C-alpha cells in the first residue's frame, strides 16, 4: 500500500525560525528551513496538543527568496536558521515579526494605546536607519510599511514610531566572538538543532576572519589538543583595536602546571594571539599572556568606535576583560549606539542611569557628550572595565557592582534622581526590578533586548503602570539566525 504524500503550504515564518502551515486536519504544523508560499512535503516528528513539529522532505515550489546555504553543516548545526533565505528576505521576516508583535502589544493595552492603529509609510526624520530618499528602496519585499513607519491613533494623536530593522553591514563573518562546545571525545563543534548532540565542525562562516581562521588551526595544534582534551568549551575572541585575539579554554578541572606549559607553547605558535585563558567554573582564571604579564586583567579586548553622536573629533576605544560582555557584531553595535544617542538627545534627559552597564557600551559615549551617567552591573570584571574606560577619558561616571533589583534599591536609598534609564538585560529580562523602576520618578526608559519574548512581557508591565511606547527599532545583530536585537523607548 502506497501512502499519500503529506503536503502543506507555508503561511509565514514565526519567531522560532520555523515556517507555519496547516495540515489537512487543520492542525498547525511547524517546519524548519522553509519560506512563506512554499508547498512542502513533510514528516511529523513530534505531536503536541495544538501543533506538530515536522521536518521538510521536499520543497515542491521554491520561493524566489530561497538561496543555497553557504555552510555544509546547515540543518545539522543548530546555530543558523535562515541560510536558505536571501539576506533581504531575512530582514523582511524579522521586520514583520516585530511589527506584528508591537501591534499585538498595543492592541492588548488599548486603554493607554488606541487599538485603531494605522501604519504610515512616511519616512522617519533622523531615524539613524533610513533617510527620506531611502524609504522607497528598502529591501523589504512587498511590505515597505514594515520597514519604517508609525502606529497612529486619530482619537488622541498618539504615535508610536516604528523605525524598522537595521541590517548588518556583514551578512557572514560578523562575529568577533565565537564559542564552541567540546564533547568527551575531544570533538569540537556546535549542538545540533534542539539537542545536546555535538555536530563537529572545522570552521564557521559566521565567525569573523580574525576568529574563524583559528578554529582549524587549534584542531591540529598539539598544545591546543592537550587543552581541548580537558575543556568543555572553546571561546575565541578578536580584538580589532590592536589586531590581536584571545583564546579561552573553559576547562572541566583546575589547570595544572603542564596545562600552563601547553598554553605557553600555543602562544608561541600564534603570533596574533596575545593571551590564552584557562577558565574553570568556581576557580580563579589562569591567564598566560604573550608579553609575560600574566595578571587576570591583562587579557583585554579592545574595540574601536567612531566619535559619539556624529562629532567631528576622533574616535574612542573601549576595553573589556576576557569573560566580559560585548555585542558580537561590532559594526552593527556602532549603529545601535548612535541610534540610542539620538533617542536620548530627543528626550531632553540629562541624568542617565545605565542598568547592566557592562564595559560602558552606552555609558561612555553618553558621558563624552556631557550627560551625567551612573551605572551598575553584577559582573565584577564589567564594572572594572567600565571604570577603566571612564578614567581613560577623564569622565565623571559613577559605576558600582550590584544586581539590577539591588542597584535600584541602593540608588533609592541614596535619593538619586535620573531622567532616563537604559535597560540592557540578559535574555531573562528585568522583571524583578520593574516594581522599583515604576516606583521611581524616571520619565524615560530605553530598553535594549536580545529576546523578544521577555521584552514584550516586560513592556506589558510598564504599559500597565503608566508608561507609553514612543519608539521601536530592530537591529539584525545575528544574520542567518532567528535572533535579533530590539530597542524601544518608553515615556510617561
């Protein structure tokens, strides 16, 4: 007996990167590596109450936006979701997703935001992402309204400006930091989709040229193999400010004398690498530097930036220690910083609090422009880096170490006042500190998020307590993946 082939049409791509379609019985199917409008034969791999997870077997009519993946591991490695789509269409998908989520959020809070929304195709002045002459030429398929526009209410003349998703200058080779897993056999790679099974790789097309060339070298190096055998993860970071790099081995046990010898031997083989760090959870990092200065703080990444806020003066540099945080897409991070500066200027704020301040990605350029800036972060190395970056340029910033909720409590006890709050939390969001933020008198919030789910959860809480959404923009920090950075501005 020959079973009939199961075929469905893909309606759209949703936030998890899968295509959504409906099976013959009306049940929703989620299928990876497909595009809207395609007819797909499929196999069900997991049933749920309201939907089924499926794998595509054959594409019956390929989308005009389909392209050949660059990486031979695509589909087996869980790192990328969209290598089968042209980059312009990846932006379309992310634009439409964010636009739809914003529309849903505003409609759910119609008491403060009218549910009668209309999207304007008018250009957004000083958006930092598009100019008036560019709007009609943006690569967003048949939906230019999703690229830039405004949510408008005729009843109360309230407008939420939607500035679209800024594309990455580089579609591949953009990551200045990569982190690979290592299994018990010493194989190096990334996990397969939805599993902890390793897909061994010898390179990654998302890694920058400076980081990517090190992967195959480390797999063949004798001293590197010794360190890989005791490690659970390998991290490679480029330092574009001085054209060097760092290698971090996240080890399963505390390093021994022989491991430090291997690190020194590895450094002698790699002229562009200035330090090898052996990092064991719960123990002090061991740092071996090419210049012989093996102090923990000596292994720093240097990131160059152009002058803040469009000034004609020379640029500046920020440094952070190995283990600290920076955006992996350095070129697009510069765009993000510039747009945030524009928003802060438009708010009229003077006193700024930078929660989750990190190395000072936002704090330092704002302080350079004359804003009074305070910030805190829970990571000691981040606070050290922020203080060093501030001191280097003679800035009067106030940084201290604290959790988000704890930092807000400390500042409230001090009677500190701020006009604008920058929130750039980890993926889990800032739910626990929202009550303290609402209780304060800060008028403006700029929220930067790498996770739309926790972002919209937190935004709903702010909207329920008197804040209004003013602006929103996306930044495609992670081309070829479903992930993106979103920035919104709230006011009250």
